[in-house]
C-alpha cells in the first residue's frame, strides 16, 4: 500500500467515524423528541378525559 493510499484510508476512516457520531446524535435527538411527543400526547388525552 502506498503512502497516498494510506493517507486516503485514514481520511476515509475519520469521515466514517464522524458520520457515525452524527448518526448517534441524531438518533438520540429523535428518541428525546419521541419521548416528549408521547408525554404531551398522554397529557392531552388526560386533559381531554377530564373535560
């Protein structure tokens, strides 16, 4: 493997790692949003039942 290929491989590896971190963050954001939506929906149903 040439030095140029090695550098390219390192660069690509770093990009993949960054994308994995970004995906992880997005999944965490989606999970938190889903929890909030579920909580709000439950509260709304609770309030609708008391009216």
